[in-house]
């Protein structure tokens, strides 16, 4: 049986597990990604002044797949799932989707960190993040930087900086110095994607370019993953089956910010906050703890 056109080769899968990341993977054509970006920016324009329960940025940054159909559609695109299957196997769930936007000529950064520090799932290998570029991700625009092989570490100590320029919820940063020469610049053209492991140390610099740097980060799990901190957690089955039932299944939204999807969003937000804000010494408003 022939492999799907976007399936990883055995060499690519081996490289992912050796390095803790893999890039660049071309998923969408230039026309397709231009349409995705246009739809996203139109949504921003249409809903910025709407009377939503939470700021629009919160919905863009946390669990966008629950209230924004575009995020759920991209997350479940068969071409993306074909790639993810090479890491997680045939049973795939969407745990979260987040739009990361850096405006032109701004100082916003993402501190060097490990994702799994704050997910409440321990050091599980049953996860991967796909990061899709909707605009050019270059060194100038603040592309991600990965530390090769750093996923072979355990979860390392992190500091919450609460920096105004750090896009992360607590301004979290790994409590070790990462030398510039140890960073791999993950430059991506629009429509290209990278994969990274939840223990891979990564971050990104400021956007010094004249264009917005827009990326969609999608966190995938296979059913073997478990929530260890919160009482309940949620996931959207994207491919295959879930025979473990460790997560409550959620459906994709039928329209942006529908009444039902907003109610689900609030329920998930309350339940997940126990894990996502675990150990925080101050407010984490992005996750509903203030």
C-alpha cells in the first residue's frame, strides 16, 4: 500500500527522535496558506470589537480549535495528520491549537522553555507540536530556535518572569543558560511546518521585519497520554480511535464563537487551569486564574 504523499519517511522519523524536532515540511501551497492567513486576519477584524466573554487574544492563544473553525480545520487537515502519524501513530487527538502573532517591529519574544513543564502530563513521549507558518518565519521576524537533542533531558527547572514582552502565559523560561551557538534557527516559508517534542528547549526572538509573524501551533496527543494534575482534560479526536478514554472528547465548532462553543471553552478553561497554572506564584489570566 503506497504511503500518503505527506507521510514521513523512516529517516525523517528517526531524525525527529534524534534531534527532538524536524523541519521544514511543506504542507500548504502558497495560494492555500494565503487564503488561511486572509481568513484568520478577517476573523481578527470582525471580532476584535465584539462583546465576547474574554479578550479575543485569549481565544486566539488558548484552545483556538474550540471556538475558531479555521483552527480546527487546519489541525485536522489530512496532510498535517499524515506527518503527525509518523511520530504518534495512527490514533491522533488535538489537545490545543494556538495562534502566535508577533506584530512588525515589536519586542515580543518567547522565552526558552520546555512545553511539557506546564501541561500536567509529565514527560510523556505521546505528544508532538506542529507549528505552521502563515507568514514568513525568519531570524529577522523572530522564528523559533530549537536546542538539538534537548528533549533527552527531563523537565528542567523553569522561572516565571511575567515579562510584558514574553508571549508565554507566565513569561516562563528554562532556568539554564542557552548559548546562541546551541540554537537551531527554524526558518519556515508560509505553508511550511515544523515538529517538536514537548521536552525540546525552544523559544524565539523579536520581530524586526515589516510583516506580522503568524504561526499556528497545534499540540497533538495519542491516546496513551494522560492528564496527571487536573481532574479532567479534553481532546478532539482527529484520526483513528481512542481506546484509552483518558480525555473527554470535544467537537469542532460549527461557527466562530457560537454559544455552544463558548460554553465548552469556559468549561475546558476551568478544568485545565489546574494543570496549566500549577505552581504559579502569581496571576495567570490567560488561563483564567487571577
